C-alpha cells in the first residue's frame, strides 16, 4: 500500500483537479491530473492535445475523466 502525502504550505486552498485521458488511436491512454480550469488544449510530451467533449467513466462514483486527442 502506498501513502499519498500532499505538502501545501500555502494557506490558500488548492485548485480543483480534473482527470484527463490522452488517447491516441489504439495506444493505451495516458491519464494525467490537471489542476485548475480544464483548457481546450494541453501540451504533453512535446505534443498538443485537444479536448474532444468525450468522457470516460472513472468508476467508484468519481467525476468523469475528460478525453483529449492529438491535435491535427
């Protein structure tokens, strides 16, 4: 079992976080966490990814995971 430790010395609350799946064809999706507002595009691993409006069900009654695909 692993332990997650959040070290936030600031008294300000942390921004909301959103789960994002980066999906490219038949390759396994890469799941990342985005803090703050969810943008229309993301830069990750030297590529630009665009929001599709699709979502994945995270299970366990969590919020939906946004799907992003490579920008053409």
